[in-house]
């Protein structure tokens, strides 16, 4: 009888602990002045996930058209996209000739330890000896750091 009671209590503790998850929420600034809300959910068992508040509801962050990749770390997450294509027109002002390979790279890092949101964007062209960054592109390389605050 006591053995069954101990077994039942142990089972309830294991099952109950699986439902607990650590959550960290932070609110970040952005270019448009609107706050961005992010939540890092770290379950007791299973994979961590990051959510973003959209229209008042929490939704998976970095969930797009299949071109995005998500890496979740202990206290941060990075959503990145790299799109490589062949230029269908020449853009001599950027050193791009028709038929050259061009690569656009975009990355957003949210860090729940240092309360930052970092946006990186750049453009590269392959001139036959590997990709070289285009530095005079009108949307040139951007690396912006936005401050965030812990939100309980």
C-alpha cells in the first residue's frame, strides 16, 4: 500500500514538473517606435521556443516562408535569412553585372540576458573569387542595437 502511494506521488511529481516552464519576457524598442514583445519559454523537458506578441496574442517567432532559420541559445535567439540569387540586370553603381550571384543576409538577435535586440543586414556579390560585401548599396549594411527591458 505504502509502495503504491509513493509510486503514485512520484508519478504525479514527474508529470506535474513537466508542465512547468521558465518564461522570460522582454519589451524592445524598434525603428517605428512601436514596442516589440518577446518571450523565451524554456520547458523543464523539451525544446525551448521563442514567441512574439502580435495583435495581443503570443505566436511563434521567426515562423515565415521557410527561408528563415531559428537558433535558440540558453538566453538568446537568432532569426536569420540568407537569400542568394542571380542578378537579372546590371547595377554598375554597385559593381554588379548581369548574371552575377548576389546574396542578401538578414539577422535579428534577441538577447534575454543583456536585454538587447540587434538587427544586421548586408548585401554581397560574387565577383568570381567569393562573395564581397557591397558597401555603397543604398540600403547599406545595417547593424542596429535596440534596448529592451524585462517585462514581468
